[in-house]
C-alpha cells in the first residue's frame, strides 16, 4: 500500500450538515492508501469536495449536464498540469431522503431527485440508527465520486456492477479504518 499525500479542499454549503474535516480527510486518505485496488485510484493532486443542498446540485447538474434534477454525486475531472485531481459534489439532501430522514433543506425550490440504484454497497443494512445510516450513505457518495475520478463508470450495466463491487470494497476499507459516525444533521 502506498500512502499519497494530497491537498484536500472541503466546502460545506449545507446549513445543517456537521462533520470534522479531519474525518473526511481520513476517508480520502484511506482510499488513497488503497488506490492500487481501484484502477490506481483518484489522480494525484488537489481534490475538492463540496457538500451541497439538492437545489444547488440540481443547478450544477442542469448547467453542466443539461439535466435540472438533483442527483447524488457529480464529479469533474481536474487538470493534471495544474495539479488538480478533480472535484466531487455531493448532495446532502439526497442522502438524507434515501435513508428516510425528513426533508432536510426547505430553503430552495423543490427539485426532482435522480437517485442512483445501489443494490450493493450502500452500508444501510448494518447501520443501527438513521443518523449512522445517513453518515454511511454520505460516506458512500464521497467514495462514489472518488471512484469516478479513478476511472469507474456506472452508465452501462456491466460497468455499473464493477463500480458497485468497488464501492462495497471501499466501504469495507473505510469502515475498518473509521468506525464512528462522521456526518450528522443538526
């Protein structure tokens, strides 16, 4: 295992999300440490993570992909020459809704949500509370974005199965390294 050192920029744009940035950095560090198990991992360089509301992620989805629905995760490849690995945008509201928490963000316009089908790897089966379910789900979204930057795709059935298997392996590694609830809503 090779441990990579990277600059990590974390932006929390969700009014109710709370977490310790060191814990999020530990998730990324765990994934980076095991990069060889995941197509070589996310490229080296600065990685940006943005935790957003559904309306904010729907805006990005519409602007860049011509689809104005909210979605779980959007990734943007970085510029290797500039030392940028990429950006991962994560929807906090979608994670909360997925695990059955009440509506999280009422501040923006109502948006339709496009959820990814996750029959494997969600981590919801073993989590004892809705808050830890939420934390596992949001952790999965970070992993999902990291895997996209590593080269995984989920648009075709065979590639989707490969990504789900990688998500499951990555969740296992992260859970083994970090056992506490990382993300919570207030």
